[in-house]
């Protein structure tokens, strides 16, 4: 089983988060021959842990059943001024 690691950065705008999940699904995973159903783990680094509720709104729309294992961590200074960094591992 081949694994590919993906990082996504989010600036806090909920619309942008929706777009980033679409990017993950439509471009990155499909281009690699995979899909959201094949995501095994997701690690989420939040600038502010209180944004977890907003993040979960979007997360649950994209992973409707069989949610992948997830770790959520508060992180201070994320690259590029991002509010959220997502690392996903999927099998191909």
C-alpha cells in the first residue's frame, strides 16, 4: 500500500476551507488515484483551538461516514500566517 502525505494551509475563512477540501478531494487525491474514502489519518494544527468547532462543520461534510483517525493540536505560529494546517495520509 503506497501512502502520500498532503499539507493544506487555511487562513481562517470558512469558504476557503471548503475550497481546500475540494482541492484535496478533486485534485490531489484523484490525481494520485485515490479519494476521500481512502484517507486514513488527518492531523490538524489549529492556531486557535477554539476554531475547532468551525473546522468540524466542514470536516464532517467531507467525511460523512467512517471518519479517518484524527489528531487536533493547537499550534502557535503556522507557516504563511495560516490559521490551520492539515496533513492527510491516504492509501492509493
